[in-house]
């Protein structure tokens, strides 16, 4: 009779936990990676920003919303609503152009969450998990690269306005000053859409949620019509709408070269949005790594 020895090593039998919990190679690499310094975090973030810019360059369709849309919407809104609202196209342009700047930047920043969700669906972030890099870099890098998109969208809107007769009273400095709060607003709102990109189930869902947020904010503002023409209950909402503060501040800078309180309220709202949604986006994003 062949009886197993009680002194046989226990290691000959696999541990039950090893059978049911296979080791994730990416997690193993992440656990052994060296501590990353703040300088390396900045450097890696800039590398990811360059990656995002190269991706934009190789996919020209990603620039349609920042090139075609400003030209199309500026001409369309000017010639359709100019006579009805201000009695003529040229009289309407000082009202319209800052509103189109706000609308264009808002619709541009929506792409941040959509592209983030697409990268997560394609498995790109699985590759990032295995690399010895800061976990925040793949999220912060595209956010920095998107500043170029906001700058292009804002600049082309003013160029389109100049081509059809807009003459900003604030001059070149006023226009440059008007672009800054618009770009700041787009960048801050992009954190909201980045957060949506980390929690939504698909890129299409991110786009749907984003449109539900953007259209009311844009059209229920003073971007295209004077507040005085609206019903009282709607006018009250328009006055507290952050986009109305952005449009008013942009008009003051571009048309008169004046920095008023609306610019301050806009920057304050941007800081509040970033303070809330940047940590939420980062925390939700890190759950996927």
C-alpha cells in the first residue's frame, strides 16, 4: 500500500487563492515602479500633451469643430438674425461675435470627455498602466493640448467676424483680452466632461450628456439676444447663468477694451469648477488604472 507521507511539503499543492486570483501584470508593474518626482510628473504630462497634439494633426477631422464651426455659425447667425434683432448685420456683430466665441469654445471642450472615453474603450489606458509614468499624466496631458483647440476656435471666430464687417472697438489688445477668459472657461468646463468621460459607459453617452448641459447654458444666456427682450422668469435665469457673465465680459473687452466685473465673475466661476471637478475627474480616472 502506498501511503502519502505526512512530511510531504505543502508547497506541492497550489494555494486556493492563486487559482482564483490571477496576477495582473500591469498592476504588478505599477506596484514596483519607483516614486515619481514632481519634475517627472510635469515632464510626462507634457509628453502626453505632445502625443495629443500629434493625434490631432494626424486626424484632421478633430479640427472640424474649431475651424468649420466658427466660420459657419458666425456667417449664418449674422445674416439670419442680424436684421431681426439689431436692424442690420453690422449692428448685430458686436453682440454676436462674443456670443459665438462662447458657444464655439463650449462645444469644443465637449470633445475632451468624448475622446477620453474612446481611448479608454480602445484599451489605450491599459498600455499606460504598464508604463513607469505618473498616473495623472494621461489625463492632464490632453487637457493642456486642448488649450490649442480653444485658442484656434476663439481666434477664427474673430477672424470670421472681421471678414463680414466686425470692427472691435477694443482693438487688438481688447480682442486678445477677450480670448483669455473664453479659453479659461473652455478649459475649466473640460474638467466636467473629462469626469463624464470616466464614469459614462460609452463615448456616445458622454456626447449625449454633454449636449444636455451645453445647449441650455448657451442658448439660455445673453449670447444672441438682449436680456431685456426675454420674459421675466427667463431673464432671471439668464442673469445668473455663468455663460452670460462670460459673454458680457468678452463684449466689454472686445468692443470697448474695458475689464469689468463680469470678467472677474467669469474667472471666479472657472476656479470653482476646476476646484470641484478636477479632483473628481482625477479620482474617477485613477479607478481605471
